[in-house]
């Protein structure tokens, strides 16, 4: 016969378990199992650099590849890898799991930026991460990054990390002016920044009073331009032309439109890809967005 005290303890235990599984608990930060893996400096080109509100009060650290390989990994097959134009089997870790292993909840970091060796930076907002399981790929066909070579299309290096979701399907709700969202698959990723929307993307968003066309342009600009034309401390710096410089050019209709559609017609050695499939209304929307943008001097 259990004593009254034992019964009480059991009840408290059950009550605690019930409480622990309430949905509200998910808002608290998870256990940072990677806390002990964080190093202050890079020891290998294959270390993953991370930035954000990290365990131990750190804001920047490096994780050795071996420590990532020791985490629970996911294996998925892709019938057609876009960088190889061939099937591939990936082994890696979902970005949402990695975020948890760093002790961060979706609220602590509701946007993750994958920053590449050439300073291209692709943003992964939480809604995208929740819709598709973007993997931080550690192995392709059982092999590490030293064997990955170049993307066969753009001839850029694949190592040290590659991010891709095999279950991607463009969401109808994300189609803007007939332009669907596309798969985000940065490669040559060397750093992940765990940030908040409020401290980043919200700073280049138009107010509710902006024109509908400009707001449609905003969605397309963030998705298609920010990776190379960053603003302040987020987005890519590979172009060396920041967001507000694009805004300046947006007041020159002829230059802006010619440049976006066919950069080499303006600057013969431009490294910007031609956006030659943009409908005129999309160009109008992009231009309207940049013209209406007033970047608020908000604290981060
Ligand atoms: C893959 C990277 C990349 C993307 C994506 C990209 N750009 Fe660029 N862009 C560049 C680079 C690089 C340059 C500078 C040209 C150079 O030096 O090669 C540039 C230059 C420009 C310029 C001219 C700036 C100047 O000072 O003359 C404009 C305007 C521009 N981009 C607009 C856009 C817009 C609008 C988008 C989105 C629809 C976009 N870019 C997307 C890489 C990119």
C-alpha cells in the first residue's frame, strides 16, 4: 500500500507532467545541447560560424563539423538536386532542430540568415522553416564537403555547408503579382545568423499606409534582392551596393529598369544576374517599393 505522502508525490508528478506538456511551455527556450560545442575562434574552414543570442551570453561562435555530425541527423533523397542536375541523398540537420540545440525558440530567432563565403545571404523566415524542413546538409551521397565541388549551373563552390528543403512546393498564398516563391537553396554557407524579424526585416518594411503595389513590390524585393543587397547589418553584402543605394537608383526609371532586366547592358562586367523574366507590373512594383521606402531610425 503506498503511503499518503507517496500518493501525493505521485499526484504532483502527474500534475507537473500535465503542466509541462501545455502548449504555452513551447515558448520557453529549449535546452542548449550545443552549448559545450561553441568555440570562440575558427579552427577549421569546415567549422560553422553562428551568430545570435547564444548560450553562455555569447553572440558569435564556431561549431566544429564533428559536433554537428554527432547530433541526431535526418537522411532524405532528392530526385533532382538543383546544383548537380542529378539525384542526391542528403544527411543533415533541420534548421529548426539546430536552432533548438542552440537553446533558441522560434520566438528568440524567428528569422535565420544563411550567409555564404561570398557574402550572399539568404533569409529563412520562420513561416518558411515551418512549412518546409530546410536541412543544413552535412553529407551528400555519404560524402563530406571536401568532395562537393562546384554548382554545375553557377560554378560557385558548394562547401562548407548547403541548405535545401526536399519537401518544398511553392505556397499559393506566397504568389505575388503572378510570381511564385522559389526554393531557397544557398550553398557555400559558412555562417548562420539567428535573428528576429523585428531587428531585421521589419526595418525595411513599408507602413500600412503604403500603396498596395509598393507592398507587393516589397515582398518580391525582400525575396529576390536582399540576398545580395543588404541593409545595415542584415542581408547580403556581395554586391557592395546596399539597399538604400538601390532606393536611390529607383528614382531613375530608365537606369533602374534597364539595370534589373539586363545589368550587362548598363555595366558590361556586372556580376548581377539578369532578371529578364520580370513582367512590367513587377518592375513597377519594385520601383514603387523602393521609392516609398523610408527607413526608420529604429533601435535594433
Ligand atoms: C546574386 C546577387 C544579386 C541579386 C540577387 C540582385 N543583385 Fe543587384 N547587383 C548585384 C551586383 C553584384 C551589383 C553590382 C554590379 C557589379 O559590380 O558586378 C548589382 C547592382 C545593382 C544595381 C546598380 C547599382 C549601381 O550602383 O549602379 C541595381 C539598381 C540593382 N542591382 C538592383 C537589384 C534589384 C532590384 C534586385 C532584385 C530584383 C537585385 N539587384 C538583385 C548583385 C545582385
